[in-house]
């Protein structure tokens, strides 16, 4: 309850300023506070009542817009030119599987928060991951925020919805012991070169699949990352096919330094590529890492090759000490973890990985930095050891 300069109550949202004018505030349908001013309290109350009524009585000029129709407009107008094809495909997949069957035929101005929460809850009951549920919320929230801006709805009912599943920790990295065991078993296998380059550069699987000999600058010691290879079914495709895409962020275009181990395995792979190409004349491409038949790699083939090694490791291991299966992304996390363990600056690690923000790098590897901090803090003890005062000794 606001008051005037003499302490008299004026009503909800109304106050008197030091210069004598009156101020009124109200929350509009976008959730933002609006402020109006007047010299007289009577004028302010009249103007405030009009503004509140206009806000509450607002009606859409397009009352029969179906959610399915709006989703297509949202993709075409707001997403196609700014989002990577992979992102649009992910949005479309989530929408078609988890949103459209329940809400697609509903008018968007009839949706309430409970409708959207039910969709998220149903996805949780069916075992969909945290990331999947997060995409449901992201899609609905942004779609309806755009609809709000276009005067199609009064408020955004997706705000305040909750994701049911717990966030998954995807940043699994091999310990030093696990890394040594894995690379001992994969030595001289077909994908040995690929695995070693992956763990020594931190490159994403798709970036490795798209790598060509021209991308490698041996003289200056860099790999130039500017593209990624995906195996997807585009809207214009009749089936899944390989496509070259630009990286999803500007910082993903980067120079990755080559260490001596990485250089050796790259040189070995170039020789291997020449041999494979000569044996498979019908399958010709520029990709450095391919299958035995010189066909491009995808994530499924990559993961199968990794876990073939894992199964070999587990042959002689007891059931309670089995080596866990993992994906190609684990090599990226392993590389980053070793970088942090060696004390490399987070900004430098960010540049290696191509993260858009150093905060992303730090958030993913907090556990590593915390462990290192615990070790580093003990170094202070060593430095101060000779200067410690024994407070238990009596001063004479």
C-alpha cells in the first residue's frame, strides 16, 4: 500500500514522489511492470484504471491459431536462419514425439500451465531424459513467448513449469589408469589412430569425422577445425545421409594444437588412409578417418568400435570390476580433465574445446578443479612450514 509525502495511504501501486507528482505501477500481461505519472492523484487513479482495464481486457486478433500451425511458423520465422540444422531437427523430433500428440490441435490461447506440465510429466513417466524434458520446456517457453509478442496470447503459460528428471552428468572422463588400460588394448587395432587423436585434441566426434589432410598444418603444429560431419535425415532426404555442417558456435571454429603423440598418430593415419583408398576404389572421399571400407564414420560406428575394445578388456576381469562402456565424447572429456589436472588455464582449455564461454568449461569440469584446489591448497603448508609458530609452547 503506497503513501503520500504526509504518510496518508493512497492505494495499491500508488506513491507520491519527492517532487510532489504521483506514480502508479502495474504488471502488464508480459509480466513487466509499467509506470505512469500524474500531477494530481485523481488523474493518476483514472489513468491507472484505464491502463489496467486495457491490459486485462486484451483479446487476441487471431483466436484460432493451433499449436501445430504456430510451431511451423515459429521454426520458419524465428529459428531457421539462426539455428543449426541439427538443432532444428532436434526441436522437430521432440515436438512431434512429445508435444504435438497432446497439444498440437489445441488453440494456443487456450493453453494453461497445467497442460504443459502434464506433457513434461508424461515424458518423465515414459523414461525420457532430463535433456529431453528440458527441450520440451525450452520449445514451449520460446514458442509461447513469441506468440505473446505477436499478441496471440495474454500470458506465457510455460513459465514456471518444472522438469521432473534429475540432471544427468554427461562429463564422464577416463581416469589415468582407465586411459592406460584402454590404449594398451587398442594398440595396433584399426581405430587406434582415431582414438589417440581424439584423446589428445578433445575434438568432438563429428569434427574428427569431417577432418581432412588439408585441415592439418604440420609445419605450425595445428589442426584447423571448421566443420562437422553428421549422419542425419534432412527434410529433403529420402533416408539418412552424410552432411557437412558448420559448427554450432563461432568459437567452435578454432585451431587445435598438435602435441608430439598426436602428430605421430596423424602421420600414421595418413598412411593408413592411402592404403584403404587404394583397396576401395569405388569409395573415394577426403575424410582422414573412415571405416575399413573407406566409408564415412558416424557416431554409432565410432561407439561400437570403442566398446569392442571394452569387451576385450572385460574378458579376463572379474564381474565386480568390469570396465564401463563409453562413447566417443568421453575422449573429449578425458582430454579436458587431463588439461585441468596439469594446471592449464581454463581460458586456454576453453579455446581447445571450442566452448562459447569459459563458464561452460568450468561448469562441466567443476569436480576436477575442486580436486585440484584441494591438492594445491596443501602446497601452502609446504611454503609456510618453516614459518609456523608453535602456539603450544609457553612464552617465557
